[in-house]
């Protein structure tokens, strides 16, 4: 009996020693075996997701590489260039793979190559989380908050419709609302044009047959919208408004102070990336917090802004930066300068990209608010495990990695072009142009 007990103890000690040895050695290093692009358009918006498979059975990961307006180019960049470059490399050497891939094109910092790189980068973080049995935010140091506060988009052709749309979000617990309104006779940003006969400004006949936009009537309409929104929704709601770079910088300098009275959470995209120096002047003209960054892809764009504290909220889009790896670094850089992060979260963000945003939101101390657009049913059919919206917050999936799984059979049901109108199909998912009355092209 004593001999049997001794044998049992010896076996338990041996098993414990083996567990300790595995922990000391760490998990075996997986090798990248294959890279696959999943191109799908379940809600009429072209999404590109990269699946990286390893040589360990059942160990794979997903990354977002979505650049809707040039989706086919990203697919080629991944399949023809990054795939042969990374196959055979150790999947756990994320930083090394990022640096090597980034430098390998010689010319860099463009949205196509950055998104292609993001697909690989996010997938490797997903793999590392799955391998460790932890959600990605745990790999970044763990939670500093329980969930991510969101803002949603209230819009409509007329001001009363925008107010009602905002109320529908507030009723669901949303505390931050972006408001945008149409302008009769014009192609207003993010809202349908009104056909009201009593337009505040009757536009002169345009010299072309396409959509028309004029900045000064739009600014006047914005001020009226915000005046009514603040009056009807009260002071507790955090209002956001987006100029979307459609106004000339000198006009923005003249009008910026008109927004101060509404105590906005932020005024977004007051100038374009080409006009960044105007931000220095704009800072002297308004006390309203400023947000921008969703179009930035090059460090030369954002580093002066951060170091000079020219913005209050950075709206970076992680896949356009190159993935989680540079986004995490940038969030810490912004933290040192008192700038908060508000990752770009438009309707054409894949659920994998949304999971990356939320993972960052939970782990960084300088989080501001997360843009959120509800996922369509068809999108949820393709992607399961997305972050959950509840009480005005996004809650992370606590499964390892991003917690996302992709139904590739469902994805194949929605090829590029699905749900697009004829004009968008003709442009392969790209955007058309918008012009002033005289035919001058304006920024989108």
C-alpha cells in the first residue's frame, strides 16, 4: 500500500514538473502556413478580412484590411505580395513581421499597403490571443475600464427628423450623438438632401448635372441644427458635429467661433490633411474641442499635430495605420500629450476591425469615445462574436483573440458588388465626385 502511494505521489510530482517546464519554455512557436483573403460585401459595403493559418492544427487568426473604396487593390497586395513574404515565418514575432513587411515595399505609408499590412498584423494578434487563451486586450495589459462608451449618428433631411433620430439613440442609453442635417437643394454630408420648398437658401442653377455643395449655406444650416438640438435635447447630451473637410480653411477660421456656444463634445474634420497648418490658427479662434485623423496614414501628418497638441481627439482608423501594432503605440504617444483616442468606426468597418477598436478602448487610459454603427443582419450572419452593444456601451467578446469567427460559406454569398447601385458598381465600390455650383471639385 505504501509503495502504491509513493508511486502516485511520484506521478503527480512528475506531472507538476512537466506543467512547470511547459510554462517555463512557453508555448511552441507557430509558423505561418497560409494566408487567405475573405472578400465579402454583406451590407453593400466591401469588406476585406485576412485569415492567417499556422502549422498548428486549429490555430489561425483574422485581421481587418478593409479599404472599401479601393478594396480590390488591397486583395492583390495581400495575395500577391505579403502572402509569399510572410509564409514560413514565426507567427509570434509580430513586431518583426510588421517592420519587415512595412519596409519591404520600399515606398510606404499609403492606404492600400497599410491596410494589407493590417490584415496580417491583426490576424497575428488574434493568433497570439488564441494561443494564450486570452482576449487581445489582456495582452495589452488588461482592462482599465469595463466597456467602451459609444457615439452614434443621428441624421435626416430636416432638423426635426434629426432630433427624433437622436432621441431614439438616447432612449437606448447613448450619451454621445453626432448630428448631421440635409440642406435643401444641396448634397449635404451624411444626410439626404431635403426637397422642402422652403429652402433656407435657394441654390443658383449649377453649371453641371452632378451633386452640388456650397460651404457657407452648409455652415449656416449646421449652426441652426445645433441650436435646435441643444435646445430640445438638453445639456446632458454630448453633441458632435462633422464638417468633413468640405469647408475652405479660411471659411472655417471665420465660422469656428460660432460653434462655441453649443458646448460640443467635438467639432470633427474642420480641415483636410492637406491643410494641417491651418489647425494652428484654428486653435486661436475656438474653444470647441477638435477631432480629426481618420484620413491620416503617414507619421508626417500626425506627429506635428500630437507634439503641438493641435487636436483634442485623434480619430485614427487602425487598419489604415497598419494594424493594432502601430495603433497601440500611437495611443501611448497621444497619452503623453493629453490627447484622447476616438477610433474611427464607420459602417464599412468589419466586425474584426470593430473588435480591434474595442480591445484598444478597454486597454488604453486615454480613451475618449468609440464611434459605432449597428451591424446589419447579413454582416452578423458572416461574422459571429462581434462586440455587444448595451446601455450605450460596447462590450468586448471575452473569447480568446478577437473572439470573432467568420462563416466563409456565408461570406461567399455576398461578393463584391452585392447591394450596390449601378453607379457604385461602375466605380468598383468607389466614391463619385461632388462639385460646387460652378463645377469646382470639392473634398468629400
